[in-house]
């Protein structure tokens, strides 16, 4: 079953390869979605795909790449999106 979540990741998450690392992780887990920097310094990540893989990705977001310092992750379910890639912006 395909599921979709939007996560708002706060902390030191911009300028630390967070989006590129998230993209690599998502591709490894066969997930689609995006990772976008927000004006408030957070990163918004949408992940869609198989529930088990999405849960692994959401867990990864709590740590992020080595350079990041994640303070919080707010997770909101959303309707599955018909996209088949993971973009960064």
C-alpha cells in the first residue's frame, strides 16, 4: 500500500547536505517525493511509497546526515501523490 507523509525538519538542516542526503536515502528506499528548503530555516520533505520504506525514511529524518543537527521532525500524513521521482529544491 502506498502512503505519503510530509515532514518538517527543524534544527541545523540547511547548508549541511541534508536535501542531497535525503534524496540519496529516498532513492535507496525506492521512494518518491521532494526535499525543499523553507524560509524559516527548516527543510520540508515529502516521502511517498511502500509503508515500510517510508517508515525507515521518516526514522532517518530524525538523524539526517552526519553534518546535520536535527532538533524536531513534525510528520503529517497526506494523500498519496502520483509522482515517480525524488526532487530537491
